[in-house]
C-alpha cells in the first residue's frame, strides 16, 4: 500500500466517525454513567458542555480535510495542517475534560477552567472598540462581570480551577508536543519547520535579480503520518466520550487506523 492509499484510508474513516459523534449528541447521557454522576454535582454539567463543544469543533475541521482530499483530490501546501491543528486542539481538550483517571472534583475544576478561559477570550474581544460594520453585541452581563461571578462561586465552593494550555493538552492527550508544534508552524506561517516538513527544490535558474527561488509542495508522507495520528486521536476522543456518556463506543470499521 503506497502513501497516497494510506492517507486515503485514514481520511476515509472520518465521515463515519463524524456521524458517530452526531449520534452521541442525540443520545445524550445514559443512566448510570460518569456524565450523569458529574452533572448532579454543583457545576458538573460544565464538563460535558465544554467537552462536546471541543470534540464537535475538532471533527468539523477533520471532516473538512477529509472532504478536501477525498472529494476534491487536493492536498494544499499549508491549509490542511491548520485543519489538523484545530482537530488536535479540540480532541485533546475533550479528552482532558472527561478524563476517567481523575476524580469528579478534578473534572469539575477543569470544566470551570474551560469556562473561565472562554470568558477571558471574550473579554479580550470586548476590550476592542467595535468596527463600524460589526454586528450588535448580545445583551447581558459582560465577560468581566461573569468572570467575577464565577470566581466568587468557585471560591465559595472551595474549587480551584485547573487549566492546561493547548500545547500541554496536546502533549498529554494528543499526538505529543513535537507534532503539535510542527502543525502550529504551518498555522503561524513559519519558515524553517515548514520547509523541513514539506517537499521542496531550488529552481536551477535564479531570478533576474539573482535570487534563487524555492519551489515547495506538500510532502505526502509527512501529511499521512500527521493525519493518521490526528485521526487516531479523534477516534480515541469519541470513544472516551461514548464511555463518559454511558454508551458502548462504536465499532471501528476495517478502513480505520487501529486505536492505540
């Protein structure tokens, strides 16, 4: 099996996995399940809310890359790596939130941290003056007001929110820090790492100004390795969310990479 076939095989898994996630969202939590046990605790519902938001975001990006390759037969030089990066961030964040190896109290602290981090991002946007054509801002409490409310609530409940940044989460619950940083360089428009992870050649004839030109295209083997790793992580994340909600994880069909 050549590299192109391996890449197709990895991405061919994504539509069915995306459908599995849609089924889970419709099913909701079963009783008994960790999701139900967490939800009855104070602020425990934040775990599932933020975990599902994260994995839906991840799968949406992964599905876009799958459609781009399978349906349009296109491998961009840069753009697919940004899609993979978003998929890593979402799937690893979801796994961190529903982590079965920690206690309910720890998961609740992580759920609150996810909410507070979201509100801090909202606060940064609210601090910027609206451009002339901006849509009206929603009515209600500002991010600052909600952060103050939630800080008071957590202090009163004796909860200390615990947060991992994206790199730490990808390192512990995703493909690892090395591959995540490679993906970030593509998203950030990096130079050295991007050249190293791509196929390239220097034109034989320099330009009239005497500048050598670099021709670069996606390296299919690197794309396949990263894609297979990210798809595998998404499979694990969806399976763990099924477990968390008290449902049997869906079977992996023969075209899918094996779960670790």
